[in-house]
C-alpha cells in the first residue's frame, strides 16, 4: 500500500512540475505582453505630448523655429487677448457637454433597460455608430443648407407666413456652432453610458422597487451611481473634442465665433509651430483641470472610488 502511494506520488510529481512550468511561462508571457503594450502606449501617446510641451518653449522668427528655450511664446499667448477666446471655448464646450448629458442619459437608459426587442436595440446601436464612418466636414456642411437665410428652415418659415424676413441668427453664430456640435458628439456621450447601464443587474432595480422606492429614488440611489463610470467616460469623450472642435466653428461660425481651435489653425497657417504647441498644451491642461474638478465633485458625493473602479 505504501509502495503504491509512493509510486503515485512519483508519477504525479513530474505532472505537477510541468503544470508549474507552464504557469510560469504563461505568467512571464503575460508580463512581457503587458509591458510591451504599456511601452507602445507610452511611445505613441505620452512621448508626443512631452515633445509638444517642450516645443511650446521655443519661438518663431521669420517663419523659422528658434530652438532656444524661452517663455516668450507663453507670455505672448496670455498677452494676446486670448483670455476671452478661452472663456468662450469653455462656455461652448461645457454647454454642449451638459446638453449631451441631459439628452443622452435618458436615451441610453431607455436603450439599455426598456422592453424593446434585440433587433430594435441593434438598429439604434448601428445608427449611433454610423457617424464614425462619415467625414465630419461632410456632415457639418449640410447644416448650412438647412440653417442659412435661403435654407430649408427659413424657406418654411417664409412660406407659411410665420416670419416676414429670413432669420439670420441661425447661421454664422454660436447657436449654429452648438447646433452642429451636438449631433456630432452625441454618440461619444451615449455609448459609454449605455454600456455602464446595461451592466447593471436588473435584480437590483427590482429589489429597489420591492422595498418601496419610487422611480426617482431608484434612479438616483441605484441607477445613476452605478452608471457614473459611463457618465465620466462620456464627459471626457465629449468635452475633449468640444474643446478642440474646429470644423463646426469654421463652417457654421463663419469666422464670427473664434475658439481656441481657430487660434491654433491660424497659428499653424502662419507657420508658428511653437504657438500651436502652446495652444494645444493649454487645451489639454484645461481638459485635465475640468476632469480633476469632476472627480472632486464625485469625491464630495462619495462616488469617486466607484467611478475609478
């Protein structure tokens, strides 16, 4: 009996060693793969940002970059009256982001938790992804034919007698820029929120209802806290492009709505690359500050840990 046990132990020992070797190989391969991905991400994302930040301390003279460290670009950036442009950019970006959140969250909630069929849900998700396959300029220029003085809306208003003259403020104004940015940034807001809400277990909502909670209480105490990761992701994916938007201000603003992106484009056209780098760094810093403020608000309500997880 003892000999049989010893023979079984001796037979099982090589198998155990083989399994341990395989686990070590798999673990080392995972570590190498993770390190390679992290290195690639650092080279592709962080290194260009560092170069952009360093480049902002150079200057331009006679359309040539002077590679001498200096603060002239940054001092000129704040002394050139761009503070008003910065405030306008923040106002437009935050307004668009909040409109997207107010409209997108109920839509994402309906899409994730309503009784619609799988086919209908798949159709709506497909419609949300269609804009990613179309050029932003071609999608934006269509609004000029709708909002212009001779556009579709003014034609209807004049033909029905609602107005005696074309409405001019619908195009080449901040309203037009807002109107053009909202459809373009709707999917980046809705899709993360939809993913977060779809992961909420229906039994939690049913338990809240069984305990006598009203729909409003269930929303604010169950659904919304669990959907905060999607809300934060949608906030970032919407606010970032809104701060850097240049197609809508150019096509729908008509040069009358100057944002930071317009300043970047004009500096790039003038071959003032250090100014472009400084403005781009400033936009990234604004985004990080707003994201930090959002996390502070979430920490105030005790939801930052859940959101980060």
